[in-house]
C-alpha cells in the first residue's frame, strides 16, 4: 500500500503565493501572508498574522509565532530594491512580534542558524549573521551587519551597534548597550557595555575541559588585566599559554577587531 502523501496545511484565511515552496507538513496559520519566492522546510509551523517575503528560506521544524515579520525591506538608505534574502536554519523558534529584515544588496544575506531562540519583539536587521544555538532574549535589537557566534546569549532589551561582533559562547547581560565587540567565551553587560570575566558556567555546560578553561582564563587576564597593549598581550598568549583551538579562536578574534572591544569593568565596580 502506498504511503499517503503529506501536504502543507494552510488556513483558509491565509494568503500564500503560488510560487512559494512549502514542504510537506508545513502549517500556515490564519491571516498569514507568504509571498513570492519564499521557501519553508518540512514540519515548520507559521502561526497567525505573520508576513514572510523577500525570497526567505526557512528550514525544517521551525516554529514562528504570531505577528512575526520575516524578509521585509531593510531599514537601510543604501537599499535600492534589490531582490535579497533571509536564510533561517532548522528548529529555530521565533516568538511574537519579532522582525527579521533581508539583506541590503545581492552580495549580502541576513542569516540565522539552527536551534536558535528569538524571544518576543526581537529585531534582527539587514545582513546580520547569527550562528547556531543563539538566544536573543525579549526585546533585544541587532543593527545591520552584526555577527553573533554559536551558543551566544544576548539579554533582554539589549541594543547592539552595527558591525559589532559577539563571539562564540559569550553572554551579554540584559539592558546593555554594545558599541564594540565582545570576545568569545566572555561575560559582558552594562551601559556602556564592559567585560567582567569568562562565561565559566556556559563553558562548563558546553563541555569545555578544565584545562581549556584554565588556558582561556590566562588569556583573559593578559588581555583585560595586565595593562599590556593588545598586540603585546596577544604575543604573551602565544608565547606562554598552552595551545588549543579555543585559544586560537580567542586570539584570532582579538587580532581582527575593527571597532575595538568592550573593556574590563573597573575594579571599583567589582570583578
């Protein structure tokens, strides 16, 4: 006996373009609009009153809650109507009233990875690059061209300036203002944002060994506590610390900063 074909389930009040590609098992809720060129992967659920446009590509088993807008024109004066895209990986959850804009021109794409959680009213602007397993807490806002590494967590109501980078496994506290980079594996918060240590709990949960965490602690002290120039601190890391991929990543991030980084919190404010 032939297996029964599973098709997309579209609410009668939804408007779905004939050119949209909906994989088997997709569910589209009431009053949602899916426009030309959109692709949605198998098992993804799009609830009520959403708008998805701009050649958006959404992966498998995602959940998009009511009032989400994906793929609208970027809020960028350089945008001239190019046919640009948003790409979202698998199993990502996007909560109510969040907005994700597409790229500015054909050489850029807004990209969000797999297994991410975007809480309510978050904003991801044009050309952002968001890794896997990233959490954006309620009301956090990313300006254009922001890069966020895998497993990073950004607290609620945090604003991130354009072109800022937030490294892998970093954690940023809520209601912060980021105008400079946050290094991988670190904790940062405040207005303006300051760095105040390694994300030790997050690194343990990620399965990072005690030996690697100790190396990163040494790198942190050299960069943030030694009062050395950045170049000299990096040289000391290379000369004195046991090599490991995480140290290489920390150094490479520090060597390629263009906006500088969030400096250490002063001793008077605590460690």
